[in-house]
């Protein structure tokens, strides 16, 4: 497995942008990260990651959460919509 530093990623994206034909719409770049060797059934191997993006999408994102009844008050404060375990049947 090889590691990439910030400069190599930045130069690769810059090269990609310069060599691509001009479009009549906003282009986006998707970043996909595969995490191998994790057993997500083990609590110590859970992944919780937040990334602050340098540029906004231009519109507000809506957030939905799937939660148990113990998180009812907290999820209603920070999310636009919450689906509780009792609602899964619906």
C-alpha cells in the first residue's frame, strides 16, 4: 500500500482539471476511500470521520438520521429528519 501526500494529490487534481475539456456545467470530483481490514462489528474499529470541505455546494444540505429512542431529543436538534427504530416498519 502506498501513501500519498497533499502535494501529489493537489498536482494530480490540477493536471486533471487542466487537461479536461471545458464543460457548460459545474464539474465535481468524487473521492472514494476503501477501508480494508476493519471489522465494523467491533466497537473499537468503528470509523467516525468529519471532513470540512473548503467550498460549499451553494445550497443547504439536509441531514437524516436513523436513531434509537435514547437519541430522540439530540437528533431532533441537529437533523432535519429522524427515523426511529419504531418507524422502520412503516
